[in-house]
C-alpha cells in the first residue's frame, strides 16, 4: 500500500499535488512519501513480532537520501552499508554506529580503518583475506571489530541474474563448505570478535522457497559451529524481498516472509538480523516526468519524456518494468513506446504498452521508483543529477537539489599543456 493517489483527478503524494511540485522544482524529480516509508518500516518490523530478538538494518544502497535515512533512524532502523560514503550518510542521519552493518565484497583498507574508528556494529566479512586484514587493522588501533561471516549458500534465488548473489558462481561470501573452517580461523585472531553468520541471496525475490533453503543451510552451519564451541549469537538473513511493480502482481508479503523466518529460526536462540532495501523504499517513491513530445512511429507512437536512463537506470539495466501513469489521466488509453531523450536505444521505459493518453507538456510518473532510482542516477549525456522531494501530509521539501550540468562542468579542467 502506498500514498500516491488521485485526488480530484490529479495524482497526489499524500495531500500534495504532483503538479505543484513539478511547477516549483521542475522535472524530472523523484517524490517520496514519508507516510509510505513509515508504513513499510512498521509493517516489515511487525512481520517479525514472533521473533525474540531482531535487528533491522535498512539497505542504504536502495535509497541513500539523507532525509530517508533520518526518517528510518526515527523508526529505530539501523543501516546496511556497502561503502564509507554510505556509512557516513547513516551516521550523518543519526543512526548509532552500533546499529550499522558494513557489507560488501571490496571494502578497502581505508574503509575498514574508518569503520573500525567509527565503532561500526558489525562487519559482514566476505572472505578470509578480508578478515585477516580487518583483524590487523583493529589490533593496531587497539580495538576489536565485531564480525559476521557472509556465506554463499549456493542457492538460486530465481530472480534476475544481475541481482542474484547466492549462487556459487557469484562473487559474494565464502563457499558454504569452507565456511566453518574460516570461521574457526578468524575466531582465533586478535582484533576480531566473530559473532555470527550472514547470507543474502539476491534482490526482488518473488518466491520464498530459495530463501527458506538458504536459511535452513545457515541454521545447520550455526549448529555445527556451536558444537565446535564457537559463539554464534547473530544470524543476518539479508534483504531481498521483492515488491510488486505491476498492478495485480502477487508477491510474498512481509507477513508471509516473517512466518517463514519464524518457522525456520525456531530454537535458534540468536538475534535475527535483516537488511531490507526495496521492500521499504520501492513503493515509497515515484519519478515525475514531463512529456516533451509525442512522435509518430512506424507502429506505436513514441512518447518522449524528459526523464531518461540516467535518472532511472533499472529498465535499461535489468529490463525492469515501471508503471507509467498520467498525473491527470483522462481515462483514455493508447498503445505507445515510452522513451527518454538519451542517444541509446536502451533508453526505453516501455515498449508497445497500453498507457494513459498523454500529449506534449503533460506530467506523468514512473511508479515504484523509490528503490534503486535516484541512487543509480548519473549525468550521462551531460544531463543534470535528478533532484528528490519528500512529502509529509500537506507539506513537502526538497531533500536533494538538482545538480546542474554547469556544476559538474566546473569540476573539470583542461591541463595547462592543452591550453
Ligand atoms: C542489496 C543488498 C541488500 C538489499 O536488497 P533489497 O533487495 O533491496 O532488499 C541487503 N543486503 C545486502 C548485502 C545487499 O547487497
């Protein structure tokens, strides 16, 4: 459920007309709904009410906007970060360092050092080599880094190949069969406090069975480690729960996911950790765009909008579907291709799709754009970096400025031997 609805014929975010935001900020612009974020955060938390101890770390990469992180910090959420930049955002948003999980297969020496200094709550180690490096860094600083070992369970999440992370051929985590040995060796290192295991098999997961299989394998590994005398107090089950992008699309609900987790983790006697991204942020945002012109095609017309693949990369990257809807729908529909202005054929949002009738100058939105939207934006074709707005009831605020091409140009220089 979200708070983007028609009021008097015009699409609103909560009580704010999208047209009003577009007039002031211009287009394209991402618009987030605070109430939707809070609702998702609450529903997800309530899904695990049956578990004794839970820690939820929002996957910052899905939507790193400072205001979004602040909102989630107020909901008691921690953060799952994959870079020093994301860590600093979570800290700037007021998230306690102890609530932050540092994931990622390529944490650099500088990043590990900064995170140890900041007192990050848990490092999810992706290799034995990383653990050894972190141990040396922590010991040299006279600190102890609290860690979980990320395990690759070799389970197929049955999602898009580019966002599948739990198969043996993926770069993430350590091989399941080697995990116990690595955990034992890392546990012996001064500077590290091994406290648990982590797993994350992919994103936009639409079938709970692969997750269930992965969690069962993790439970078996946990038990084996405990039998050997190792402490395993934290089990991080990652993120990945999918969201509906199309009307009527059926996905497992957080409650169904929670019930599966409760069943699998019964008797684990561990803090269960989650790293949700998309399920919290996806349907809490839309991308507002203006139709530049409608161009005649050989079959369907081309609706050329002012948003492009640099603003919303998912269709070009993952063949993803985002609903396209007029801000002031007439009730009529047409079959069209929706494309951006970028000089690539991959800059296509919809092909031969039945959409609301739109004409030049009309506003429209791409739905479910709160996750992996603005965060993946870039300036390809020397376009601006897209701004972000947050709505709260009848008020709204710009939460990320549009970065103009001139600002980016000003960061470049011609060397004196070229002048
Ligand atoms: C991307 C990622 C997540 C979040 O994935 P969602 O599908 O957005 O829930 C969680 N944990 C890790 C380690 C990730 O890389």
